C-alpha cells in the first residue's frame, strides 16, 4: 500500500509550504497538490484524487460548505480534515454536517496533525 495522498488547501503560502515540509518528513504521507483559493479546491482534488484534503475553513473565493459538497459529490473517497484557527462549535457542526471527517486547530503539534490525517484516512473521526 502506498503513502496517504494529501492536498493542502489554505490561502496562506507560508502555511502551505510549512505543512508540505512537515508532511514530507513522514514516509507514509505524500502531498500531491495544493490550492490557495476556495474556487481551486475541487479542481485540484479532481485532478490529484487525494486520500485526504486538508481544508482551511476560511479561504477567499469560496465557501467551505459548498467546497465540501463539491468534493463529496465528485470524489467521495477523499476524506476532508478541516485545518483552521476557528474553534467555535457552530463551525465544527457545519463542517461535520457538510461531510468533513475531522476538525483540527492550526495550533496543534505536527505529530497531532499527522495523527489526525491518519485517523481520518483510516475511516475515523477527529475533533
């Protein structure tokens, strides 16, 4: 079995670059694409067919609920893990209702993020 294929969707270039470097240290995780705007996400996911999508909750030119629905319709095998700075219960519930399998705050350690990715990939939930 190959590595877990991941797409990173966040509007901050520095964060995307840092996440790519962190995840590149994991032998069983491979970053296969990235998106910087909400309207790019479903196209990148459709092209790369990732196992896990790391999706920022708030991105320009896109609505996270609509993005989750589009990804779920076109690529039902892709698991979505929300990666955000927003911890309000309403955001967590809206993401879960729209198909996200996990919700992790940007303040977590890299080890916790990797564990969240693996848990979601394996069919579990992470909050």
